[in-house]
C-alpha cells in the first residue's frame, strides 16, 4: 500500500515555498481561503489514494494550537 | 391555491367488525394508507394475504410532498401493477443541470445506460401516486381499506396485536397476527410502543412552492442553483411535475420565519425574482419545511413492523423517502408470506430489520452529505463548496464532488445473512444482495423486459447457448426445484428461440440483444437465484440443485 511521503520529495523546496507564498501575497484572507481550498481539491484528486489522503489529514490535525 | 388537482374523497364505510361482540382477528393490519402502507397492502395481496388497512383520513396526500420517483421504485410499482400509469402521467427526466451564481456549471445524465424499461427518474405529485394506489387496491381485491379509521391504541402479546380504532361512529377493537405500522414520520404506533426514531434535524428552512406555468418556459430537467443571483439563500431547485406544475425549492436559512414566508405576498416576489418578470405563473401550493434524518434502532418489535417514514426519515435531497419506503415493503411482504405459511422460521422476519436498517443508514448518509453540501455547516465548508463549484465549470473531477442530491439507488444487501457467498469468480454488479438489473427480453415472441418476469416467488436464471446445453437431466433438475416446498421458477436465457418442450416451472426468455448475459456476467451454464423481491441471493457457474436448495434455505433463514 502507498504511504504518504514525509521525507523530502521536492527538488527545489525553496522555489516551491516561495511560489506558494507569492500566490497569496496580495490577497484578502477570503481570497486566500478560496485558493487554498482549490489547491487542496486539485491536489487530492491528483493523489487519488484515499489512504494517503487520510494519513495526511490525520497529521495535519495533530498539535493544533488551542482555540 | 391549488387548481390542477381535485382531491378524491373516499367514503367511510362501516365495517361489520364494528358490530362484532369480540374483537375480530385478521392476519395482517396495516396502519396508514400513505404510499408505503398501500404498497405494503398491495404486495401482500399479490401474495394472497388478506389485509386490513386503516387510515385516519379520507383522501390522498395534501400539499407539496414527494416528487421524484427513481427507477427502482418504478420497477417495484410495475410489480404492484401501477408502474405504467405512473410513468404515463409523470414527467420523465434524465438530465440535471447545476448552476453556480449566474452560470451553468455542468449538465449530467441520470441514466447513462441504455436498455432499461424505466428511466432514471420520473416526477409526479404524491397525490397521483396515492390515488393510483387506491385505484389499484380496489381493482386487485383482497384489501379492506378503511378510511376515517384512526388507530389510537396498540397492545401486543406473543401471538399478535390488538388495536383500538376510532371512527366517526365510535371506536372498536381488532386483533391481528401481524401489524405493519406505516403511519408516517410522527408514528403514534412507534411512540405507543415506547420507541423512538433518532437522528438529526437540519438547522435550515426550505420554502417549497408549487407553481403552474407554461411548459415552454423550461425543459423537463432538474435545475439546481447554488448561491443563485436571484435569491439570497443558499440554493434553489426547479423541477417539473405533471399538469405543468413546477416545484421550486428555496433554501431560506434557519432564521427565516416560517409563518411569514408561507404568505403568498412573500412567496410571489421570490418566485418572480427567480423566473423573471415575463414568465406568468400561478401559485398552487406552498409550505415551509425543516428536514430531519433519523431512524429507529430496529424496525421490528415482536409482531409489529415499522416501514416507510415511521421507521426512517431523510431530507428530500436525493429523493430517498418514498423511494426507500417502497423498498421496505418490497423486502417485508414475501418474508411475511413465507413465515405465515409456516414455510420459513420467524427469524426470517428479523432480516427485514437487518436489511432495511442497513439501507436506511445508506440513505441517511447520502441524504446528510447532500444536505451538508447544499447548506454548509460552517464557513470553511462553504469555502470548500464554492471552490468545488467554481472548479467544476472547467475540471471534470470537481463535478463528481458537487452534491445537490445523489441519484436514489436501491441498497445492495452485500452483508445480508440471506446471501450465499460466491464460490466462483464473477464480475459486474449482479452480486448477491443486489436488486436485479433490467434488460430487454422476449418471451414466446412477446417483447418485454426481464423484470416483467421476476418476482413474487423465487426465480432462477439459467443461461444457455442453445439446445445442446439442455439435457433431460438439466430440465429434471429445474422441474424438481419448481416442485420443492419453496418453489423456484426458472427461466432459460438464450440468445435465440429454442424449440423444446419445457416442464412446468421452466420458461424461455430470449435475450434479444445479449444484454442480460452481459449484465449478469454469464457464461453457458451460469445459474442465478433471485428472491421474490428480485434481489440476487446466489449464483453459480454450473447448475447444482444441492447448491440451489441450500441457497434457498439460506435465503429463508433456515
Ligand atoms: C417536501 C417534501 C418532498 C419530498 N420529496 C420526495 C421525493 O422527491 N421522493 C421521495 O421518494 N420522497 C420524497 N419525500 C418523502 C415522502 O413524502 C415520504 O417519504 C412518504 O410520504 C412516506 O410515506 P409513508 O406512507 O411512510 O408516510 P405518510 O405519507 O406520512 O403516510 C402516513 C399515513 O398514515 C396515516 N396515519 C397516521 N397516523 C395514523 C393513525 N394513528 N391511524 C391511522 N392512520 C394514520 C396518515 O393519515 C397518512 O395517510 C418528500 C417529503 C417532503 C416533505
């Protein structure tokens, strides 16, 4: 079974990170939320493996800051 | 309001049971002559079980209720004898359109597969369905339908139930071996039994308006708007019904005042904003609803069975209310008949609850997911929903995520204890637990469909390639299955007519297009066993009477 890749997998991590933050640079929080939602949907479909997605969701939910 | 339909008034007729010194005993009493109570009665009558039906009212369903009836519902109604009438009067549709704000996001087809008698859906006002059922009850005979007869009290012991019935001429008591409670969402039988239907109420209100207008304004399609520009709520749904009546559903939000919203002076501007100033319409009926998804823990309590809304309730998105209720009675009737005849043990009746609770959970899950998509629970759910809709315009993957109500599909009883596990490999959908698919066949030169021939008794399908697959031994086996305590009637399925004398209980269906064979993943010799409700319960690559007999024992809880 595929597992979520948690070891480095991006060839140019700094480039990726900058592109991601640039994307949001001049946006309102609402617009950012919209972009994030679209990104998640697009990427989840690309991954397509429910087990991998569930694993990612589980990790994402860990250690949340107190509300 | 309301001018396209005249509500029939059925007469209260005094029953001789009212004059009896002791409570008269009947095999089965059904409480409630809604669609599910009447389906129950018709199904039992087809099995020659005499039924008394009691209803507190004397007419059919008033107001805006069920509209969409799905393919499987129509197939059950075919078996009960009113399918064609429903389809003739109803509006057949397969196309759905989804809009977001001002734009068409995408179009979908509910029935992409050809060669079925029935379409994906028809739309028809619930009062027509009920009227046709009453007509069919009178035509069929064997059903004692008593109007203005309200059940006010129920008691039961190990042998049956006793009901107190209130009529315009006072009350009387009756007894029965089995009581079927089809008395709707607020079932009093349920509360009298100390039972509950548990689940969630959605914090949202919907205005449901039925309007009459010229049919050239809109095609017979389902149009669903998210964030419509003409209405400040979450969604609007437009659906065509018979007699040029259109159903419009406006999501109003939780804070709306139902009494205010129900007033024509408030409804008409909403509808006008939606349809535009040019379109003329007349308001037929309107009401404001909140929706609930809930079910009972068990649909059986001793000799009392719960079916339809009494047992489970869903929000209407996905049209699973009446659709699933008819599958309850489809499931229960044959089991009750076998147990009443002493041909199957009482434990067969427990599987009614097992199978239909499973189905109810599936329906509740689907309906809850649709409702949550339509009315997002919080801000971030709304963000995801709107993102999905905006991607759906250009990217097909997102269309699969849009949920404005899923096609009402019948449950496949995959885990039912009545199924016999496959011993050989099969592909496709006709696995044990699945309701039979349909396909064109002809019998003795008569064109028709497979489902015309299945049901009300156990059926076998033996796929053959020609005469050479039909030894006397095979025919003797099929004949023996027909002579058994629980008879199984077989059909030989072949691509062409075979001229050979066939014994009683064996008939030939010509698979004119080869579609039956394909849908059942059959090869020469493949044999399927189907229950009286047309669900597959066993299959094998070669007919083996021992295996078939064992499968029938299993399917009848023996
Ligand atoms: C707005 C709306 C839209 C819907 N759309 C759809 C749809 O598109 N497709 C779909 O499949 N479903 C739909 N439904 C659901 C559908 O209407 C119900 O699931 C269906 O009516 C249930 O039938 P029933 O026979 O179980 O109950 P009911 O229709 O409620 O019938 C119960 C009957 O029992 C009688 N009764 C009650 N108590 C007693 C008593 N004590 N003694 C004697 N008689 C009694 C009542 O008078 C009534 O006749 C919709 C519902 C609503 C509200």
